[in-house]
């Protein structure tokens, strides 16, 4: 057994096959992938990695299994899946995942190809575990897969607390010990036991508060959009293929961006934190429905039109349209008077948080500071934004200077 000191959970005991999995290259690679991607450009202490998060998920899974009375091979499979659940992550975590998905058709939790062969497969097989069954658990399949990937999973319990700890914000605090103690399986569904509606609500509230202050902070989003643009240039220039990019770490990716002539300027901007600025920052109600559903090619077409209208270089415009707001945690299941109900059926707080999520949603148009005013004006015309009766944050002239104070 190995004991590891953790900044969130204190001492974590690693035992069984997980101790051997720790030293495999795919797991050690997670030491070189930041948990929050570009968020460290906003919160400098947010430099924790997917490796320590994976240790935390393993620890909470182990605690949950003990509480649920699950032992033997079943427990060993879940513990292995918990430790391995992030080995499919590409560099910078989720930041470039959508770009690579367009080329590979795979997201980070689709890991069969990673653990079907090589040192992870060998380690699992030597312990009498089927790698395919571990991969299925990672993608949330089966009853026990809900512990690893589901509405009440230990992944969420760890990252909210860990991200809050490392960013220094007070919003992600949840009582993960109570959450684990109150987990039950009812007819194959993972639920929270009676009298735990507020416990389930705490997950939603923590996520709702972390979203605008950390995960969707405008500076982190701008840097993420620039990083995606750089990766697209690397792929277009055949400087690397999507599969090789998918298996790089953060350092490999930055080096690739620097070495590729087509993406070197973006790498330089990210290195020196010379980021684009908000030319436009607008709410959901101001955005036409066809823009919300636009695919990648349509977004690129809009960017070209905005650049032409503003008379700036095409590469000086980035249009950032997030997906429509959703709250997966609202379908968490709780026992109420012996009946399994989803949280959105039972909690009036869910409706308020869903509205808050809509209110927090922003579409962004980003450009270098010296052309941001022109780009913002052009974007309003090209995108056909309806600004009547909505609050729109247009980064221009004097406002720009004040906003820049919060960029630091």
C-alpha cells in the first residue's frame, strides 16, 4: 500500500491494483495536464493537475465503496476506473476537446483504445481485471458506473472542492463526506437517502457559483478560444494530426504551437498573456436562435463576415458561442418518502438556479485590443443582435480601460 499526502483529502491510501496503475505512463502523463486549462491565467494558484484530481476521485470512490458494502473484484474494478477516469484527456483538459472531437469522433471518457493494450491493459489483466469492463465503467455504463460518471459521481465531488481550494474562491465547498455517507442504490439507480434534498442541492449551488467566477471567467474563455484557434492552425498546416495532439501533455502542445509558423503568434500571446479583449459580451436573449445552433463552419463564416465588415484581418476575430445552458445535476435522484424522485421534481431551488444559469450565459466576440471597438460594432450588425430590452456589455473606449483592471 502507498500513502500519498493530498492538499484536499489529507492522506490517501492507494492499495490493490491501483498502486501498480499509478506508475504506468498514461497515469503519470496526468501530472503534466492542468486540471483547469487556462484558468491559471486568472487564478495563478490554479495549477493543480489531473493526476492529483484522479487520486482524489480514487479516494472518494474507495470511501463510497466501503459505505455501500461493495467488495472484491467489483470494488477493484471501480477503484481502477476512478483512478483511470481521466487518462483520455487531451492537453489543457476540456479546452481543446471539441476541436479534436471533430477529427477523432472521441471525447475524453472514450478510453477503450487507451487501455485495451499497453502497460495499463497488462497491469489490469495481471490482476484478473478485464480492461474493457473498466473502460465501460469510466464511460458511466452499468450500475456501478454511476459512481464514476453520473449525476452523483465522485468525480464531481472531488473537482468542485479541489478547484475551489486551488483558486481560493469560497464557492465550491460541499459536504462530500455527507454525500458519500448518504448514497444508496435503489432498483439499480444511485440515489441520496431520505432527508437529503438539501445535500443534493449543495452540488447544484456549488456548480452554479463556480461557473461564472471560475469555469466561465471571461479571461479564461478568451485564452481558451485563442488556444483552440492555435490548434486549428496546427491541424490545418499538418504540423500534427489530431490523434497525436490528443495524447500530448500541456508542455508538448505549447511547444507544437510555438514551432508551427501558423500558430506561433498565438503561442507568443499565450506565453506573455497578451490576450485578445472582449469586443462584444452579450446575453442569451440578445442572440438569434440560429446563431445558438451554429456549427463550426457557420461560426467561421460569421467570423469572416465580421472581419470584412470591420476591415481587419480574418484572424483578428474570434466568435465564442457557448452551448445552451444546462444543469445535469438537476436530474440527481433523491429518496423522498420512500420514492425515488429527480431533484428538479422536488426542489424549487433548481428552477431559480436554472434561471441564474441563463442570466450568466454570455456570447463573446474577441479581438486584439487596438481593433476591438471596430470589431464589436461590426459584430452587432453582422450577427443581427437584438439589443432592445437586454443588457449588453460592449467593451469599448472608456469601458474597455475599466474592464482591463479585472483582467489581471
